[in-house]
């Protein structure tokens, strides 16, 4: 079992809007990522998942930037640089300012969510 991970040792996944270096730590995926302002992951992104929202919880630290996470209960989490965060199941995602983050998510739920998101975005 791995007890630590160096982001530079992880493969880079990249698009015009984001980049990610993700690896396994136990039953969790750690993602060292960057996302550009303007990314919106709304109900259409999560269509087919419960409440058309992300069902996977995430814990992290926002290194730089700002994002919002509209929740299905009508509340909105706003996370700014330097803050630790928890996003419970039932959230969506909007990048307000270019972000850099370190995030932990349960791998099984994350993979299931990514499969639906990829289909919805035409990549699956």
C-alpha cells in the first residue's frame, strides 16, 4: 500500500480547460489539479446521476483561485484560495477564478461519476 504520493511521479491528464495528476492512496484518489475560470459542470454534466448532481464526496485544499459548488438543496459553497473544503454528494461545480487544488475522493464513487460525465460530454 502507498502511504504518500509525489505529484511529479503521476501521469498528466490535460485538456484546454484543466489538468490533473491523480493517484491512489488506499481506497481514495488524490488529484493534484488545475482548472480554468469559466468551467461549469451543471445538471446536464451530471445527467443520469442522482438529482443530476455529483454523488461523490470530495475533500481538499484550494491552493489558488476560487470556485463555487451549487448544492441540490439550494445552498452554494464558495471556496477561496487557502481554504480546506468538503463537497458532499449532491453538488455541481463552477470555476470562478483559475484554480489549483489538491483533492481526495473515494475511488469507486469517483470512477462511476467520471464514466457518466464522460458519456454526457461525448467522450465516453
